[in-house]
């Protein structure tokens, strides 16, 4: 059985620039760094793999791989975003720090079950900082939220050609 997330890994443009954002701005300590000189298939490479610790002991990790082409682009929230939980007071403080630092910032957005701000990291990834509201307990409880029913209705609407999520 899966116990918890150990790490989720992403590419980065520059490891130090990434460290300044995740450790310096967000306060996630740099917990590990591995220099990779050979791939598992024996190919010579030059990659730095860094790990930033979250409060629960899991990690966000990054690969800087200068010899491997990668298309960095500003991601849309629906395509890719990293959501990190903070307390309500920290959410407000992080928003103020981000605006003062000139970091692209959106929100606070009230999603009902969480309040969120959205930042863009140096690699183009959207980082969502979110604080739970009391409604989170119901919305994320499959015994109360009809998640399977919502998914089944979504799939049915797609297969019948109806546009899911509202009128056009």
C-alpha cells in the first residue's frame, strides 16, 4: 500500500535560482543534492538532482540537466501546478512577501474548501499556496462528496456528446 508521497520531481533551468525560490522565499530547506554523472543505462551525463523538504517530510525535487533539451514554458494552472498547504496567516504573509518581491502573484482565490494564491516559480511552474477551510473535510471525504457519481456523470456527458461543466 502507498503510504505517502516521497517526492515529486520537475526540471529546472538553474539549481541556484530554484533554491532561492523554494528555500529562500518559500522556506523549504534544501535537504539533498545528488550529482548524476552516469544514467542507469550507462550514458555519461551531467545532472544535478535537488530535494526541498516539506513540513510532512516529503520533498519537491528538481533536475538541472544542461545536456538534455527541455522546453520550459509558463504553465497554465490546468496543465500543471504544484499545490502546497500553508496556514491562513502564512497565506496572507506569503502573498505580501511575493508582491513585495515582484513575484507574479494571483489571488487570494476562495475555492470554498481552500483559499489560494498562485505564484510563478523561476522555471515557469505555477505554485499554489493554499489554506484549508472547514468545508475541506466534506469536499475531500468520498463518503460525503459523491466523487464517484460526479466522475460517472462527467464521463456520461462526454460519451453522449454533451458538454460537461455547463452550457456553451
